[in-house]
């Protein structure tokens, strides 16, 4: 993906409520890794979506073609 494609990528904003202890751990991990909570959460969601259970649902409902709509 080129830099032009990254800039053109649309992003949705969501709000997530987490237990305070998880929030603290995420912020510390982000700082230690010189990353961001946003990047860590995105990575976690991407991994979760790659799991077989989610992939079966995505394929069954043709959710992998949503960007074509």
C-alpha cells in the first residue's frame, strides 16, 4: 500500500469502554513500545478478525465484499 493509498483510507471512530486496569496497562505498553493505544487496539482487532470463527461469519455473510458497495 503506497503513501497515497494510506492517506486516502477512510477510518471510522468508535468509543470503547474498558476497565481502568486494562486502560492503564494499554497506555504503559504503548509507551514502552513507542506506539499508541490506537495502534495496539487496531492490531488486536485485526488478529481477532483473522480467527477462524470470525472468518467463517465474514465469508458466510459476504462481509469481505463490503468495500465494493
